[in-house]
């Protein structure tokens, strides 16, 4: 697949991002100092007592000997004691937008007259859950066992480290508001503030409860979500993200979903050596998370990047202990939108199957498994009305003409949508095996994954297979 081997083109395109990926107020790429920088302090290189009082401590992450700070990094003794606090992005919301897609159209038939119009309903549009037989989304209830006949994630907890989770009917009672937290420096709570509905979409994929039978069904609807917000706008901070991972582990989460990362050109440590320092900080956080029995699930990125190339480092996917997820998706789902062709028959009438690698997904040895993230045919966007049916439908919100924020449904595609499929799978396993170690959970997911088109380069151990997974975990 030639469109997955574009290092030269992508590197040139990524150069347009330039210094935008360095956090405003962060230590600069050349390590220079300044009066109001975001940076990380390594307490293994300098004692806490040596950090000047005029350095503001944003997060005390003492569990891994790190402080997230603001001030003048040059005031902290020791050349190795500070690390640039690199900007991090939602994986489908980088400065240049990236090749991943979204569509603002509402879930057809979601509420009101369209329900009886013969148009697809929200449950029919959830190819990602239907392909896995996650729950009873068919028009013929009881037609065979589903994954959720065995496990629904009860008694588990998943952290969505993202842009925040909005109040939505399909997430009612799902978010633990007491334990959720805002890790940014803005004064608001864990709900979205200026960073869009990315986290809300991710949360629906994990734990939508399809409250009225017309909405979104998540993989693990009985799990509990912690909304750990790390974005106020497009950019987030590495220090906020690392603090959120450690906090989620300390609060007993079974999995943390990180649908975020670092865009081109910040994948070349020879050019940006501070990437190696940031990697080491993530390694500490992930090691701590694993010691607390939490699986760290990360989207592999949307740059169609071969992560196995020499001189490439894709963070945090390539951090030791991170469970990396690539994206797949169909081409042609419900394009022939006729009532008799729906149900699971629609999954057999595809130009490309649901397990086919998405055209944007990063790939390589850092991928543990692939999962449904959505796909699209660029030529169909202007030609096919329902081209976006190949994206993933989930919970979002919009601002109506009266300026009110209201719940809604919408499509997105990206490895950001693939990772929460796996985070939900962790919840299912832990609901059946509460004492399973991180290693045991990850091994079960890998060993039950199935072979998929284009092989292990794009799928690691294989494509997520929830039915096989739950059968083995029982």
C-alpha cells in the first residue's frame, strides 16, 4: 500500500507545523531559558529544596519524581534537571488537521421523524459495534449471543485522558464526577472547555449506555469513566498528561485511554533531542501505572507513518509498556442504503472490510493490535452522500442557534477512535477477571486478536476480536 509509505512527503508537510508544537511558555528547542516557561523538573537530578520559590509548581508528581512547573528553567540547578514540556495534541486535532476525518452530520434517525422514515438509525450506523457483535443492535432481538451477554464492564473504571467529557444522555451516570479532574491551568472542571467534543466521542465508544435504545452503545456500558481533562484548546501539555496518567493509576483505573500524541515533525529525535527526555518521563509514568495494575492504551497516530523507520520516535506509542492501537475501517458501509440490505448483510457488501487498515493510520512494531477507528475514500467525499458512514458514530455535543450546548451524535475517524475500543475491552476482561495483571490482560487481547488484511505491520498481534476475548477470559 503505497499511501502508507510517505516519509519524505510527510516530513516536508510536517515541517509546516514548525515550532507550533513547542508549548507556548515551554522551554525552547535549544534548551534556552526564559522567565515564564512550562517545563518538567526531574527530582532524580535535583532535590526539591533546590527548586527556587519563584518557580510555580503546577503538578507535584512525586510518585515518579517529577514536577510540572512554570517559571525560569535556568533557575533550577543542574543542566539535566529540567525537561521541555512539549505540546501534545489530540490525535485528530493537530495544527494542520491531519488526514483523519470527522463529519458534523447528525446520526440519521436519532430522534424524531427520521426514525420511521426508512433511513438508518443510530444503532444501524454503528458498524464498529455490529461487526464485533458487542450488543443487541439488530432488528431481530435474541438472534444469537452477544459480547455483552457475558460482560459489560461492571465494577471497572476507565480514565479518558482527553478534552473532557460533556453531559450526554448516553453517558448519564457513567462519569464519576467526584474523581474526574481538570489537569489544565484553566479554572474550570473536567468538562470540555475550548477543545471540542473529542473526549466526549471517545467516552461514548468506551461506555455509551444507549439509554433509550436509539443512541450509542459502548463496548463496556457498565464501566465507570473518569474524565481527566488535559486540553483547553488544540494544544495540551506533556506535564498535564503525565500527571493525569499517574493520578488515574492512583485512583484505581483499570485502563487509561490516551487518544493523543505528538505530530510531525516531532517524531525525529535526531532533530529534536528533547523528545528522548520526554520519552523518559512517560516511561516513569507508564511504569508506575503498570505497578498499579492499569493498562495504558494509546492511539498510534494519524500520519500514515512507518514507526519502524530508523530515526523515528512516535510518542507515547513507542514508550515501553504502552499498548499501541492502529486504526481500521470499512469502505462502502450502507452506501447502497436500502432497507433490505441493512443489518449484518451490510457488513458483507463492502469495498473494504471493517478490519482493513485505515489510510491514515501509523503502523509498525509499536502496534499491539488494531481496532475500529473509521476509514474513508477521498474520492467518495464529493460523490457519495453517505461516505461518512465509514467513520465511527458516537456521542458529541453542539451549540444550537440559541447558544445552548446540546447533546448530539456525530462521526469521527482516527486512531483516536480505535484506542477506546481497546480500553473498553480491558474493562470487559477486568469485569470477568478482577485480579488479572496488566500483563495477563494485554496477553489475552493479543492472543485472541484475529488475522487481518495487510498483516502484522498494520495490526501487530491482530485485529481486536471481542467475542474470542470474552470466551477466553470467562
